[in-house]
C-alpha cells in the first residue's frame, strides 16, 4: 500500500492546487464579464478538451510505461497552468488555455487507475481505490475552500494559477519516487487500436450500463457546476459560499470513500453505484429548495458523499472486468463518454439558470441523478 499512499499524496497536492485555481478561474470570469455564459464557455472548453484528449490518453497509458506517462503529464500540465497566470485579464485566452489544460492532463487519470492493480495487487485494490478517492475528495474539499478564502482576502488570481503549476510538479516528484511496476506497456499490440476500450465497453453489458448511468449523473453535476455560483449569490454566500459549495460537492466524497473502504467488494459494487446516485439525487433536491445557505451546503455534502462512494465502486468494477493490456483505454473511453455528457451539461446549465434561475437548474440536476440511479439498478441483473 506504500505506492498507493504516495500516489494519493501527490494527487492530493495537485488537486488542491487545481481546485483553488478553478475557483479563481470561475470568479475571475464571472467578475469581469458578469455573465454565466462565460462560465459555461470555460467549463465547456474544459470538457471538450477532455473529450478530445481521452482517446490518445488511453492509448499512451496502454502503449508506454505508465509511470513515465504520468510524470510527463504532470510536467506539461504545470507549464499550461503557469501560462494561465499570464493572461488573467483576457477571458477568451483563459477559456482557450483551460481547454488546453484539459487535453494535456487527460492521460494521468486513466493511467493511474489502470496501474493500481499492478501497484498493490488485486486483493488490496478496493482499499487502494478508497484511499486515492479519499485524498482526491480532500483535495476537492480543501482546494476550493482555500481558493475562495484567499480570493476573499485579496490574493490574486495569477498567484493561485502559479500555485497550481507548482502542485503538478510536486505530484510528478511523488510519482517518480514509486519504484513498483505500473505496467510495462505494449498493450496496444495484443489489443490494437485507439478505440479498443470502446469495444470492450460495448461487449460488456455491465460496463455499458455503468457508463450510461455515469453519463446521466454527470449531466446533473455539470449543471450544478454552472448554477452553484449564482445560487450562492442568491443565498448571500458570495465567493466564500461558492467555494464552500464546490468544496462540499467534491469533499463530501471523503465520507463516501470511507464508506467504500468498509463496505465495498466487487460483488457489492453494482448495488453501491445505484445507491450512491440515489443519495446524490436527494442531496441535490435539498440544495435546490434550500431556504438558507447552510441547508444548501448540507445537500451538496450529501450529494458529494454519494458521488465519492459511487466513484470508488465504479473504478473497482472497471478494474475487475478489464485486462491490464487495455485497461487505460477502457478508463479513457468511460471518461470520454462522461465528458460528452458533461459538455452538454455546461451548455444546458447556462440555459437553465437563465430560464428558471439557479434553484430550477439544481432541481433539474437532482432529477438527472435519480434517473442515473434507476439505470444503475439494472446492473445487478448482469453481475453474474
């Protein structure tokens, strides 16, 4: 588990930096333009970048040694984050660089998830996934809180972008320190083609349902990402309230990861995914009707808990049902599909906020999470 701990710690640092910079990006765009459309444009660019990067990201993770892929990804990501610090007064440039940032960071996650069974062994993989998910959620919790608070006391957006760049370098150092095998590469020979992961998902009924449920859930999460800042302003939370909302939506996964470490097995994973989406639906419904900020924060914490639990179960299912030689491409294909849904949500979020307000948009997100739970519930019939 030592390798998983180092990987998790590096991930914690980079996600804290990235989440704080994300808060700065959204607040800067909204503050300079006064329009949720620019927020939607930035998030849309980020998601489109992830979609564009996904096929190549999975391919390099199966073709080359995954440790080298992850180190190179961190270093290039640091360079792009540093460039964002230089263009904070240009909304169009920020949006473009945010999209590029999504492209260059895309190989890390599928390579990391695909490597985990090699790093810790199959018998410990659920615990290792829970550990990485817990530190990921901690990064999403602490980073937005820090970003909102630092902006509130006058720390500049360029400083937060520079800190983001430094956090990627720190992550690369931790990955470099791991001496166990991440997988030797060459999987593209036995499973050729950039789209080999797509073919695996199409053949596997459980994976098809899992991807469909995840896409549906992310429609809701994407809408919330657009609606959260206007909702915080409506409830009197300002930048600090928005940071807390984003922190709890991501950081609530700490509880979800802790539950996964105690409850998760491969056999239970399909049911756990369905329950997690149901919990997210309840939390988002609570946030949409919240009379005060505190109630909205509680709802988003519940939604984040469900999201965290479901992500650990999702990762464990994919690892258990795929060969190492094609595993990065399966994770990349799943992420690409999810980002397609997320990109639709970026556009829909702005439209929904403009048409019915932030509460209406978050209510639509709750309905999306409920539908995801219903889709995921069908996986139990395919688990044999």
